């Protein structure tokens, strides 16, 4: 089964994450290592991905014309998003504790 590891660059569509996969291949004529980047649309059923997360995607049946990949697992969360979520939870706990 084909799998790739990439970084989420967009989550603006419902249940869809755009994942950029970067690969390094040797150019035959130039005899250099060249980076190739490609964006894949991956199905994210539960909406667990955020921009900047590192995810593993795997091939599956087509969900639409351009979406034939699913998010297999989130390997590493974006630290900025984790910090914002933690800060929001602290603020909610502080306001709930202050009103009681």
C-alpha cells in the first residue's frame, strides 16, 4: 500500500486536508539531488488535522475527482496550534472558575 509522509498546508475544506509531500531524487543528467514537491488532497473524516501538522497519508478508493488519499495518522502536531489550544482551555477554565 502506498503511503507518504507530508505536511498539512491547508484545512479550509470540510473533511479534507491538503498535504504537501517533499521527495528528494537524483537528477540523471545534472548528477544533483533535487527536491520535488507535490500536493495531495487527503480525506480527514474527523477533522483532526491542523495546518503545519506532519501526517501520514495512504492511498484509498476515490472520494471525489481529485481526492484519492486518506489521513492515516497524525505523526506530529504543530506546536503553535497546541499552544493556542492549551491557552484557550486555560482561559475557559479561568472564566468558569471565576463565575462560580
